[in-house]
C-alpha cells in the first residue's frame, strides 16, 4: 500500500498517511534503515500489521523520478 511520511517520531518510527486514509505509525525495518534515508513527504510502500491496523512496516521509499512516473501513470 502507498503512504506518505508525515512526521518523524524518532527511534526508527514515522507517522504515515496511507492511501486508504488511515494514519499509521510506521517502523523502518533494519534492512532499509542502513541503506535509505527517509524524510517527511517521501512516498513509501507500507505493509499494515495483521493484528494492529494502526501500525505498519516500511518496505520501500520511492525517489523523485519514480514518484513522477507513478503520478504520470495514475498510480497515485
């Protein structure tokens, strides 16, 4: 699911506005934490947790050219 980073909460957590309209607390997984720098306003792919709908894991961060391509092809 697509989401947009709204607020950095610290300790590898981010408040994310998801495409379904729900605001979730996202956790940056260790694999991404060491390679990718996530900032407020970035477009992300998130996976909601099965047992807590208000939390999710961050899987991927899109770059600016990728976001433009997604908007041009009406994915966002």
